[in-house]
């Protein structure tokens, strides 16, 4: 739908996400991720593109009706780390 120029612009915006307490919480490596977080009372998510050189991948984690938003952020981080480790192991 977007031109290549607009796709590049959109990815740039998503790569400058300043809130990294979910997907990147437990990943020690400095990797480029274009993602968007969000949340409301009892709703939390992070979704985006991990721009790994050898294997870029999409990930979306959405949680709802949970009792603790801070716990949700840790859970999203743990899920992200598990997927990242699986991808890196090949």
C-alpha cells in the first residue's frame, strides 16, 4: 500500500520507539526492532519486526483481562526472549 519511501519512513518511526520495557526487556543484544507498544487498563501489547540480519521476523504479543499491567510487561518480555533465542539457535 505504501511506496518504498513511505515504508522506509514508517520503519524509521517504529525503530525510534523509546519504550523498550517489553520486547527488549530481557534481550541483552543491541538489535534493531521496529515496534509499537500499547496498553490500557487490563490490556497490554507489543508488536513489530525484529530486523535481524540473518532472519528478520514479526512478533505480536497481546494480553487482556490480566490483573497486573507490570506483570504483563514482564510476560511480554519473557515471550519475546524465548522467540529470540529460538530464532538465534536456528
